[in-house]
């Protein structure tokens, strides 16, 4: 079993600096009124982590399947509960693929493998949210 550790340090106002397991750093912020935002919001980072985890799987799988695409993006919508502590109870992930001669069977298989088998962040989200996914193919 592996363990990941990050260190997060308060910098000023509502600004924190955090690292990741590779040593890269980033800022987390929730600016007070009149204070400039210098970082990412924690809940938005959760949605970005979901997209990043699944996206890494998919790019790797598509390469192995010889089904490269010209472009690929994900749009993640998260609906928060009304009451505190507010958390995402509904999440929708849109997978958009762009290119000529897209191999829809391989693209759908790669997405399914990420969503159902490989993406640990997706599995974490499923513990507290209803997660829906949809694939869009954009032939160019």
C-alpha cells in the first residue's frame, strides 16, 4: 500500500502554497473582498483532479490502441449541496474529442476503461456524488 504526502503552508490572507508528491507547487486561494486571487479554489481543484486523472488514462490508452486524436478536452460540471458542509453531489464529465477519422469504438472503450477501472479519483467521487459521463466526437 502506498501513501502520498503533501505539505500546505499559509502564505498570507487566504492564500496557501501546497506541493505535490513530485515536488511541484501551486497556490490555493479563496480571496476576501478587495484582495486579488492568486490561486485555485479547493473545490474547483477537485473537479480538475477528476478530469486530469481520467484524461491521463485516456491519452495513454488511446496511444496504445493506436487511436490518436488531434485534440481532446474535458468539461466537468459539479453541483454543490445547498447546506454546509457543501460538497459535490452531482458531477457530469464531458469528454470532447476532435480529429479526422475518429475511431469511436476505441475512444469509447478508452473512456469506459478510465471511468470504470483505472481512474482512482473517479472512484473517490462515486463515493459521495452521482457521476455521469458523456462522450462527444467532433469530426474535423
